């Protein structure tokens, strides 16, 4: 059905050409693979492991609650007593 194409003034071949250019990207253009290794810029790149990992949903806990696959809904927030150290203090 080419009635929509006729309304906008396009031929079937023009629509196919537009689809080919805009919808199907080359394989190299589909994914961006970083060429630099950010882990090598750290002084101790093994020391960075585990800082941003999976936490079982207990990542903002005060440290006294146990891990659970089905935790209860939080009723309030817990503010830390001391601010986190800055990078300069290490």
C-alpha cells in the first residue's frame, strides 16, 4: 500500500533507499567499543574492584540489616553520621 508515500510525494524506491540509509547501520556503527583501558589509569586497579558491584538491594543500608532477596519496604532513610572521605584525604 503506497497511498501514504503518494501523499508525501515519495516513490516506493525512494522510501526503500531511505530505509536502507537510516534503519540498517553498519556493524561498526552499531556498537561503540572503548579503545582506552580505564582500569589501567588507577594506581591500584585491583583496589577499585567491588566498589560498583551488585549489592542485593542493600546498598544504602546503615549496615545492620541482613541481606534478603525480598526485603521489606523502607519506612525511612538513614543518614550517615560522618561524611564520606574525599579523594584527597586518602
